[in-house]
C-alpha cells in the first residue's frame, strides 16, 4: 500500500438525539444522528400509521384476505 494516501481513522463517539451513544471508528471528528436503531420506530415496534384521509383503511379493505 502507498504511504500517505489513506485517511486517518479515529475512534469517535456517535451520539443520537434520543440520548443513545456508542463508539465506532470514522474519518470525522464527531458524529451526531437524528435517529438511531434504539429510537427508530421500525426497530422498536412502535411504528404508527398516520391515516389522515382514510387511505390505510381503504387499502386494508381492498386487499383483505377472505
């Protein structure tokens, strides 16, 4: 490998808006996230379907299994 062409990887702490933090390696000095796997609705199982115009109910009625 050539000398001096590769980025310098540092150990950084990644912090999320929910308060969760973990350590990883990156070329950046700091990493801040808006959402992580701890607070993301898909991973937590607290996903909410916002149905403002009845589209979700219409979809469920249309494709309801008999």
